């Protein structure tokens, strides 16, 4: 069964002679638990695609279905709740809350949903991410790699069906980049989560199950990675 289905997605910015077609009839599907890398040059449309999948922006035409739900047919309040509970976001800039420690940053999305964190699951995430001895540290007391691990933990805590990662290794060195991608692969397999990751790095893309390329708004499916 496909967790994600993207159907003839188009996005145009502007009108007339100044119109820019960021996405052109993009269609693809992703089964549950698959780890996808999306590659492409700057301005190719890959970030626009990720924003559409995450319902952070609306398409000019086409639709996105997540677990059978047409996200752009949902009313705003329902979409906000659906996104919070079913989609985890990992950003290049980490976007951690500076006043909160590691554990608090990780559990924040659960508290935002007026729920109590599952203590056992919190411990499991801290263990998987090797953050047990950093749980009380503030973001400024962490390395870049550790901050990105916290961001991954925050994305995992609600047990989302889908994780969207926008250049999650962009601010990291090669060692930390490899560790972060390994953690994402572990999450995909261990928790049966579907992951879509944007990356400029071919070596990072090579670790994914499948590679998509966006060029001038057009998507190509490379299947399993090949040089």
C-alpha cells in the first residue's frame, strides 16, 4: 500500500510573462517505510515539492494524498491537526527552541497537542539518538550534529507516518552527515516510517532506498540509486 501519492502536481508563481512554473505535472507514489532522496540543483523545485507534500504551501493544481487523505481538501483546522500528528519535519537550520533542553525540545510537539509524552518512547528515542547524557542540555551547549539529532527526535516523537527532511546534513561535516543519515534509515526501518529527504549530496542520496530528481520543475524517478 502506498502511504504517499502525488498526482499531477503543478505550482506556478506569478502571472503572465513573469510566471514561474516551479512544478510541472509531478506524479509519483511512495510505499510505507521507504526512504526517498530528492536531488536537484538550487531553484529546481525540490523544496517547493517538499512544501507541497507537507501542506506548507498549496498547489496551483493536482493533489497530495497521505494514507488516503487528500490533504488539500481538508479545512485549515483539520489540516493543522493532521499535519501535527502525521508529518514530522526536519529542517537544515534545526529550529530548536533555545530556552528548552534536549528532552523538552523533543517532547514539545506532543505537549503542543495537549498530550502527555510516552516516557518509555522518549527514553527509546534518546537511546537510539545517543542523547541520554545530553537530555538536560540546552541547544547552545550542543554540537551541530547533536542539535540535528534532537531535531530528528522531535520529528519522531509523535510517531508520524511521514517524515520530511530538508537538507538535514547541510550544516554538518561528513562524519556527522553519515551518522544523521544512518539514524534516518534506522527510523525508517525500526518504526516503518516513510522518509522523503532533500539533499544536494550524491553520496547522501546513495544511502536512500530510491532517488528522485527534480529539474526545472520536472520529476524523474531513478529508482534504486546508481551513479
